[in-house]
C-alpha cells in the first residue's frame, strides 16, 4: 500500500496532493510588468486619438472678462472652436469681442444668480441648436478673501462658495441636457489652495470645498449619465 502525500510520485512524502504549486516570485513580477505594459499601451493608443475637426464644436466658458477665461476664449476661437464666452460685465464682453478673431460670441452671466444662469442657458441652447454643447468650462471664480481662517467670517465663506462652488454646479446642471446631446466635457478651474496648510494659515477649510465640491458633483453626474468621451481634445 502507498502512503505517500502525492506531488511528484510515491517517493515524495509530506506535501498535500491538492495544493497548487506556489507561484515563483520572478514569474509574478513578470506577470505584473506585462499587465502594466499592456495597460500603458492601451492608454497611449487611446490618448493619441484626436478630434478630426473642431469647427462645429461649441464651448461655453464662464468668467471671460479677464484672466484665464479671457485667454482661453481667444485661444479656442483662434483654433477654430465656436466659442460662447460669458462675461460678468458689458465692458468685459465688449473688450473681448473687439480683440478677438474667429468665431466668438459673448453673453452676460452672473453665476450667483439663478435667473442670469437660466437666461444664459437659453442663449446657449439657441446657439448650439441640435448639435448640443461640446464643452463647458466653469472658470468664473473669486480668489479673495485669503488669509488666516480666524480672520474670516461666515459671509466670506458664503461669498466664495456662491461663485466658485454653487455657481459652477448650477451652471453645469442648467447645461447638462445640451452637454448630454453632444457627449460633452466639463472642465472646472479649481485651486491648489485647497491643499495648502502653512504656518498658522490653513486654507483648506474654505478652499477644499470651494475647489473640489464642484469637481466631485460634476464627475459624479457626468459619470452616471454620460457615455465616456471617445476622443481627447488638444
Ligand atoms: N490665477 C491663479 O493663480 C489661480 C489659481 C488657482 C485657481 N484659479 C481659478 O481660476 C479661475 C480664473 O482665475 P483668474 O486668475 O483668471 O481670475 P480672474 O482674472 O479674476 O478671472 C475670474 C473671472 O470670473 C469673473 N467673475 C467673478 N465673479 C463672477 C460671478 N459672480 N459670475 C460670473 N463671473 C464672475 C471675473 O469677472 P470680473 O473680472 O468682472 O470680476 C473674471 O472675469 C478662478 O476660478 C480662480 O479661482 C486661479
């Protein structure tokens, strides 16, 4: 009668017949490397896909009177996008329109007022028609007050949140049907201040929600209702 534990024959005692052989460490690393390489390759190929034509793509940008919004509006118009630029003031809108070549139209928008957002969304709908909205850039924002938390009152928090957080969220919600139609993208400008804590000044209390709340909500909403964009934007 054979009393051996299996493995490689009757002469090997002690190991269980059902236990699979333990993976060798180098083989495991090779396997992980292979997975990482395939993943990087897929990422690279996917990322190289670009839009064949941007001439019929509408992009709506908030806060275009000055700064990043103003620069982005001009740049996208130069590249051939159909730019819909929202400014807080008539002077800002006139200045942008005067100094810009390409397809650029302006409207007025205060992101802290629901009625203003509703009017701007109507205007965008009339501009984009059946095509829908390819891009929304939530750029309007304020950067003050900035300083030690103890110096700030609740009204300071409310003012920043009204523009940077709830403004961005309400504009996004108003434009979602148009974004959905074009499988659009939403870009938020937020601040590195959300990560700053230094020498008695912890900016996170205000800037973390102001910067990341819109991103979290927009990501969630888009991820649940929209198919993934198929192509990257240059
Ligand atoms: N510059 C930076 O280093 C930096 C760093 C991190 C994040 N950011 C963010 O990037 C975005 C743009 O910053 P920026 O430096 O270009 O500042 P900016 O020049 O002050 O631009 C902000 C724009 O938003 C407009 N705006 C202010 N309140 C508004 C409201 N209630 N409704 C609609 N528009 C409103 C401003 O209009 P007026 O000019 O008429 O006031 C201005 O056109 C902001 O969201 C900001 O928080 C900037």
